[in-house]
């Protein structure tokens, strides 16, 4: 009788041990996936530096005239790109759509880390023309100095108003090991000169 009881207890302990091992494997897998995601987010910052260099100095998008029309060689759209329900541009989800906007040669690759960054830049305007002629009805502009709330009224009166700026959106798809993908977006304003 004691032997039978001991065997039953051993079977129950064995089942519990298997459950604990499976739980540990799931936790390790989840932790690994979170680490991949965090690394891909950090890798995505390379695209931000690349794009900002195109908007400054002698970059391909440094002049207002260059930004008023699409520039495929810079993965740039002068109008707002179509997005899915999550706000991700369809150009990052569909290679056929991407090929109409940008070039795969612009993808940033880190072969050592097995990471590829594909990005698109879109100006948040409804038409490919000067944002000044479209106005707030056609483009997204940052708030003007008199729209900003907070602080003291005396301080606001002494500040120079910022130059008129247009808002741009940088969207990235970062693909890493094990086909891990992260989608990131950043927006920035650029004064029109």
C-alpha cells in the first residue's frame, strides 16, 4: 500500500516538475523577444540621424524647393502617405507600394547584427506644393507662438515668434534576427525657407 501511494505521489511530482520547466521556457522566450524588440528600437535611431542629415546642410532635402515634390532617391513623399488602421504607412508593408515612393538601396543594413531598416519620410500635407500656399487646411503645422499655453504672459510677449514650419513624419520598419519586426515613427518640424 505504501509503495502504491509513493508511486502516485511521484507521478504528481513529475507532472508538477514538467509544468515548472515549461513555464520557465515560456518566460525565457518572452524575455528574449523583449530583448530583440528593445535592440531593434535602439537600432532604428540610425534612420533618424540619416534623415536629419538629408534635411540639413547640403542634403538632398535641405531646400524648400526639393521638399515641394516627391524625391524617390530619398524615400520622400511631399504628401501624406496612406496608412493602415495602426497608422503604419502601407509603403512599409507592401514592396510594390514602397517601390513607387522609395528605393531599396536606401535601406540601412547592419550585417553583423542582422538588422535592416527601411524608412519613408512624408510631409504631412495634402498636396505636393508649397506649404505656405496650402495653409493650415492643407498641411499640419506646429502650434504658433500665440497658440502655446502656459508660462507667463509677460514672457510670451518678449519672445520672437518661431518661423513658419511644416511637420514631417519618419516611419521605419526595423527587421532583425528571427524575422523580428518593429515599426517606429518620429515627427519633426522644419522651418520653410
